[in-house]
C-alpha cells in the first residue's frame, strides 16, 4: 500500500538585526557620500559645458591650531595643498581638495602632521581686480596623535587675482572640528596658483 509522507516543515529563523545599527548617519559615512555628490554634480556640468574645464590648483597651507591639544600641542603647521575645481556657472563652482601640514617648526623628531580632505562650494561675490569669494563645505581632519577622523565644517573668505594663463588665490578658511565629546577651531591660511 502506497504511503504518503507528510511534508517536511522547514524552520525559518527570523532575521537578526545588527546589534550596532546606527541611529544616525556618522561623519565617517557622510563625508564620502558628500564628496561623491560634489564630484557627480561637477562632472555632469563639465560634460555639457566644455568651455568650463576642470582646473587644477596647487599651493601652500598654513594652519593655526587654536588651543586644541588633540590635534597637536603646537600652534603653527606648514604644508602643501592640491585642489580640483569645476565651474558650474559664472558665480558658483565646486572644489575638491586635500592638504598635508606638519607642526615641525620645533624640529621633525616630535612633529605632528595633519591631513585635511575637503569638499567645498565657492561662491563669487563680485567682479573686480581681486574677485572676492566665499568658500564653504565639509571636510575631515586626521591628526597623527591617533589618526582618527574628525568631522569638520568650514566657512572662509578668499580672493583670486587673474593672470595670463593662471590665477593666484589667497584664502582664510576657519574650520569647526566636531568630535563626539567636544569641538574645536583651527584656522587654515592658504595661498596658491590655479592653472587654466
């Protein structure tokens, strides 16, 4: 006699939730997302406007540390900086840049270093010989004290001096460093050349 076996029931375990699912978007995740957004917007515009090519800038960084021993116990750092800029229109452009500065004025043996990537929007204020502008955006600061990322907001002011095939720029770009337990301020001062 043919016997029909009852169907075997499979036990499905419920999905486990990650015990450390974040309740908010952390700066370590937020910064790469915003950098990608800036790059996508800029590349989309430059692909349709060949008259506004990508411009490369190189320059010097001077960073004044305002009483923040988590960055360094020294006050002044000097370094180099590179940047790429895309013009959206005559008044607005996007900038991706990074700098490396060292607190080595007291010698290199105990020097601290500071890495600073940034994504910025530049807004030109007026047409003049100095071409003043506002620069603002997001960034991060990595100090050799612990190499942990410190999220930062920056808002600065600068000037561009056009030349024949390039332009010189000078800007002061204070940044508010935001940590889990406190905040602090550093003041970068930059000078450099933008190649057309």
